[in-house]
C-alpha cells in the first residue's frame, strides 16, 4: 500500500529528462515497475506512452502543451499495488538552437577537390544537416545543389566561375534554425599542383610522348588487326565512360583519410577521402584519388568504401612518375596507371587530347612489353599488353565524316596512339566516369578498326614506381 505518492523531478520541457521517485510503501516491496502517460493540460484524460516503462523519461515533441504523469507499481510476495504521481506542469516546447558563430568552408574551390563544412558553434543544437548552394560570383542568387547534403562537397564543372555556400540546419526537440557560411571564391576549372596541371606524369612518360615519325609497325600488326575486326566482341572503337573505367577525385592537405584493407597485400593504406566520393559503377569498382598537396596518386580496384576493403592498390606520383608500375599484382592487367591515358572532361573542354590513351582488347596474350610490366591476357599469339596501337596517320580525317568528340579521339589515336592496358570484353579506350563533358562522348565506327596499327616496341626502359613512393601514404 502506498503511503506517499510517487513524484516526478525534472523540467517539463521538450528534450528534458524526467525522473520518477517510487514514493513510499508499506509491506516492504521487492520490485517496482513504471508506466509514463501523457495527459491533457489539466492532468486528466491520460494515455499510456508505448515503451515508456523506465524510471526516467525524455520529454518528446508530442508532449508539448500536455502534462505527464507516472504510475508506479510496487510488488512483493503477497501481491502488488499501483500509485500515480501528480501531473507535471504543462510541457513547454523549449528553445530552438541559436547560432553563435557562422558555419565555415575549408578547402580549395576547384573542380574535383573536396570542400568541407564546419557547422560553426551553436547553443542548444542536438543534430546538424547540410545543404550546399551554388551562387553568383558575388555570393548572391544562390540555388540549392541537388543531392549535396553531406558535410563535404566536391565541386563539378557546373560550379565553375560560381561561388559556393553551405547552409547548416541545427535542430533540437524544440525546433530548427539555419545559418549560412560566407561564400567561397569562384570555383576554378582544374586542380593544380604548384604550376602543374594535366597532362599527368613526366613529359618523358610514354603516355605524354607523341609517336615518332620513324616508328615501325609490328610485323604481326596486320594479323592482330584482322583478328580484332573479326572478333564478335568488337563492334567499334568504343569509349568506356559510364562504366568499366574509373572515377577521379582531388584531395588536399585538409582532406581526411580512411584506412583501407588491401586484400592482395594483406596490409592497410590510408586513403584521402571525402563523403560522396564513389567508385566506377561496375564490378571493377575503380577509383583514383590525386592528393594535390603532395602529388601522390592512389588507384584502387574492387574498392568497397562501406567495408573499407579493396582487392588491390597502386601508388603513383603525378609529377615525377611515368605511369608505369612495378609488377606487384596492382590495379590493372598491364601494371600501368588507370590515370595514364585516361580521357578527362578537361581534355574535351580544351578541344584536344594531348596524350596517349589507354585501351583494352579481347585478344591480349600473356606476353607484355614496356611500359607494361605484366599481363592479364591469355590468348595464344595475341597482342602483348603494353603494345601501342595507333590509327594510321596517313588516313585523311577530313574525309572521314567524323565530328566532335569522335574526331578528337581519332586525332589523338593518330598522334599519340593508345597503350594496351587490360584484357577486355570489347575494344575500348577509357574516359573518366565522373565529371561533366562539354561534348557528347561518341565512339569510332567499326570500319576504323581496319585502319589501326600495332606498333613495334618503342621502349627499352621505363622508370617504374612502387606502392612505397616517398612522401605518399604507404601500405602498413
């Protein structure tokens, strides 16, 4: 039997914690139970709150304008009894968060380079949400960027010449408040490392070297080209841009890192990573990250960002490396860089692809030649990986009927060619998966396959890199 009713301590404000006392009982109870109820503003018409059976209760937004009571049950071997507390005061909605300092943006506003939002300081904030906006050059006329709701944002080509702001929505059980950062400077087109931009890797890299006029065609070229033309998997000189290539992102000194377990090394490596980055949308799951503050480049294959696992990694340096890698079961069949030979939105915007390309064929052999250091091919007598494949330079492209990107691609194949970097399910060059292109990405018709030439080996030595590149994150 209750001698003194239970009581409730705490402030009747949304978000506050209320605590029940058991009151006093005769009969020496051995156990107590609790049930909280929401009542009208006079303490009547009470309804039990589902799940609210603990000694304490956090006042919910739905309680605003109502009162709260708690019923305490006491029991011993002889039976049980129930007593109910007096109602609390009418629950107040409390106070919404107040911004004390404005949100701020860190990072360099450059296409492909992550920006990070600091929420600023607040009173009374429990959670934060973010919305990035694109503004005019003076920071006005801002519009929301669809899907840009994380604490980090990677500018895209549509942001060039605009400024960016981030809105931070702070919330508690009493309500929400919004504060907005200052605008960034105008977003720039490409990331830079000092004064260095594309093309990546050294000027003497095979991927940045035009084919010499005296370069010889391989004696087996005609056989290989006919095999390609007659292969059922070859319907064009295709461009892998929506899948089966790679995404590319730019990091800087402020970009956070996450540890990635690399299966074929049985080691971890720290990856600069910003929320929202993703791999190519295919089973290869490739991703490339360039750290503009160091020049280090990290390439992954079968990368799972959720489980922080990858099958393989290759580390390069984009200013001192060549795009060739030691034979250590890296990311590509040939051991060459995913970035080397990759067609980018910046290439297309400039009107010319001024570097060699990366190509895959379905008839690669197990042999290889520099700049390749390995092969994933298996076709007996097929094309050695690392071979340079070009479009016959005597072909008059002005009479080809090609326009736009297809013409740009054909000119690059005549001038620089494409290095065979992987065994593939088609004859295809690689283009960056993410990013916005200024021209539609089209491919060359199958008739152009008959004008291809496989070159005799051009390189007797090419400097290679390893995953233990000085100044970069190394496996551990």
